[in-house]
C-alpha cells in the first residue's frame, strides 16, 4: 500500500512540476476566447441561465456540456484568468496519470509496469497540446471520466470490492463468508461505469469507442474470455478443464458466471446505445456548423491515404517526438482542392501493408501474449473518431488526438519488454536505467515543447518553423501581432496566409478589418476582387459575403452591401453578428432608401435573443432600431441597458457611445451615420 501511494504521489508531483510554468501562460487565440473572453454565458458565472446554456449550447461546433460547465464554474471562482484555467488542465492531467496507474495495477497486479505506462502517458511531449491548450479541457476531462469508467467496469467484472479483492486472490487463507454488498450486487459498479461514461461523452464525444475498449479489457487483463472458441471465463467446461495457453492464468478464480461471448456483447448494450446517441448528436451539430468537409472537398481516396499516413506518423512521434506543432495542415493545389503530398503512392501502399502485418501478428500472438492485440487494437479503434473518416476542420493530424489511443501501444510495449528481458540482476538494472533515461528524455522534451505554448505568437512562430508552409499558423500569428499593435507585421502574415491557402477566409476578413483602418481605396478594390473570387470558388460562403458587405460601402456600392448581408444570413440564418450588422445598417444608414425600422427591430431582437441580451453592441443596435421605428420609450430603456452592460464589462468606448445615443433618443431623434462605419461581423 505504501509503495502504491508513493507511486501515485510521484506521478502527480512530477506531472505538476513539468507543467508548472503554464500558470503564467496566456490564451491561445484559437478557440480559447470562445470559452473565456468572447463568451457572455461563461462570463456571467454560475447561474440558472449559464447552466442551461452549458447543457444545450454549442461551442466551436461541439456539444460538450460538462466541459462548458467546467469553464462556467472556473469563471465563478477566479474570473477570466488564463493561468488558472491552464492549471486546472494540469491538475486533471496529473489525476489522469494516477488513475491510469491504479487501473493497470488493479487489473494486472503489475506495479512497476503500470507505473511506467502511466509515467510515459503523463510525461510524453505529445500530451502538451491537450494540457497546455485551455480549449482542450475536453481532452483531459473526458479521459478523467474514461479512466473512472474503466475502473468501475473492472470492479464490476471482478465482482468484488477492494476489501474483498484479497478474498478472490487467496481463497484458501481468507474465507469469503461475509461478502460485501458490492460482491452480492456488482451491478452497482456497472451503474457507476455507465454514469462515468455518460459524463465522459458530455465532455468530449471521442469516447464513443469506450464499449469497444471494454470488450478488449474482457480479453486482457480481466480475462473474461478464453482462447477456447471465445468462451467466457467461468463457463463450466472451461473452468473444469482449462486449456493450456488460455488467458489469463487464474481467470476461473475470479467468480465470473457461466456465459458466452455473445453475453459480453449484450452486457454492454447501454454503452453502445449512449455512444450511438452522442455520435448522432455530434455529427448533426458539426454538420450544422459547417465543420465537416464533404466528399467533394476531400474524397475517400485522399482520406484513406491520410489515415494510413497518420496511423504510422503518430507511432513514429511516440518513439521520436520531434517537430511537434499546434497545427498540421493538408497541402492544397492551385484550384484550392485538398490533396496529400506526404509520401509517394508505393510508400503509402507499403505503410498499409505494414499496418495489416502488425495486426495479423498481434492476432497470431493473442493466446500467448494477449496484451499485444489489446494494446494494438486499442490504438486502431480509439483513433477512429479522429483519424479522418469524417473530416472535421482542415487539419490533417493533431497531437491531441493521441491522448487516449497511444495508451494502448505503450501498454503493449512495456509488457513485451518486461516479459522478454532476461531475469539476471545486472540486466534488470540495465533495463531500469534505460527506462529512467527514457522517462527523463520525455520530461526534458515536454518542457521544451511546453515553452512554445506561452502565447499565440510564440506557438504560431514555432509551428511555421517546424511545418513550413502553414497558412493557419500564419493567420494566428497575424492575430497575435495585431493584438500587440504591430499592424504592419500582422498584415504581412495575413497576406502570407491568403497566398498560401485562399480557403483560409478568416485571413481575408482580418485583412479587411485592418484595411478599413487605413481607408485606402485601392486596397478596397483588391479586397472586393478577392472576396468575389472566393465566392466563385465556394458559392454562398458566409465569410466572403461578410467581407463584401464590409468592402462594398467603401466603393460607393451600399445597396450591394446590404444585399451581401442578407445573403450571409441566408447561408447562416442564426448568425448574430451578421444579423446585428444588417439591423444597424437598416436603422442608422444616412441614406433614407436603405432604412427600414421595422426590419431593423426584427433582426436586432433576434440577434439579442441569440446572445441572451448580454452583448453590449447588439443591445445598442436594438436601441437604435427601436428609435428608427419610432418606439422611443423602448429605445431609451434598451440604451440604458446597453450602458449598464458596457459599464459592467469595462467597455469604455461603447459606454460613451451609448450614452451619446441615449441623449438623442430622449430628444426623440434616431441616429444616422454613414454605412462606411459599419463594424464587420466576426465569421
């Protein structure tokens, strides 16, 4: 017991020490603002409305209510504090290391091998993205519940509590005359496993493969299946006449009831049902948010090639983790279509053959060394949701995708080396020394990789250095430089992103925002041509419509700008930013032929409903719409609310602007301005 406690403290302590610098890190301007600065529900803290939002809302094309609720709770305690949010991720990751050790120790009774697997999991540099990226709270949180699910399932399968565990291990010396309530009712742990699984799915949908993992655990190390025609351990024939080589030794001692392998499948139907429901919800959400790429953009052949390459590259990075980055993009050709340009065709074929051979070898060894098959198919199976069969986003690979899958190969490798290594003391010392060196190397490489996550500029610059042409990283670097006030350098990086990959439309929008500050007509002409080209490539593109809506007024084509805003809303009917822009234009345009107070109120009210009346800009737009419609009493009360919101959030410029507008509304005067001042909606 003391040794186990020592190992748990060591795993947690070293993990915390490795990631301790993250307490001073800033946000990464990719998804992090969606959970912190740009999210009014999170900023409102813990209340009935924020809880409902957490359970039903979609953030960055994902439904993960438990993850969202964790950010709401965090803001309740320490406000918008990136350092604190980083340390929450670190703490959960340290707990995950401990839970993985306890799971393997309980199911295999191999203390040091379990500790090595847990250490490699926690200290490997491939974990940095999942831990140091605030938005990837869903990774560490889902794995926390994943490991709790496996622990509860193991207790259910073993049918005993921790107190009664020794009873099954030593039945001759400790009679089990008074079995515990859990021994009599192992379904209690089954229910716990189901609850933890549901919480994990609501943290990140990648856990849909858990039922498959449970079946693997039935094979090894739980030993619920024998090699005798896939019977379940405990079957009378198997128990009374064990076959030589059946796995694992002593399985018949663990009190399993007679059954068949089909029973193990049926036993998990609630897990399969939950996984199916969440899979459907996730696909619908991501499809509705236009986060999935169609087969027209990325064909099945290209996806298959990327899958093969990714499976092997992840394994290679496990062994030699260098040149890790925050974003690995697909290359594109001159027609803006994706293609894979990593390996020649013959090498991709050889890689596929290698994967097939390893799978066959593991199956051949499944009787003698079941841990090989379990670890290997754990990797292949748990990677399926993120390997690219359904392509979400434009990344080809991601370090965070390995958080669960690579546990499997590490288990297989550690158990194989331990089994094959000679028993001589000198060689055992050599193995221990080698393991120590490997773990120390992981720690050093992880600290090296961690330093780049201190802010967006550092991480984006590193990503460009190690991956070469990377338009997404160029765009993020531009955002970081713009935030620092280095507008010239920001525009250079936006331009790089636009040239490298014209489908990174956020770069065009950002460039348009900066060009609006310069006010040079020739720049607006260039932007109009660029957005028009993008619309020819991708019809009804939301961002391009918004870009044109921002650009055309500066060229004197205000009617067309309004048309583009309406086109953007036809593409995304519930886009509050575009709705707000259109409402503001219809309410405040200095051209009387463009104004329509009734329609402005309609759009502004809907935008405020979508943002729960928590966005100062949108509440201010609603007040202007009421004024244009002649509803000045409502305009005054709404403008007062906008002032209160601006004061609460410290938005001094908006506070001053709304105070000026409030004075106009009290005189029963609407506000009109040139459309060129239109603030573009965020894509």
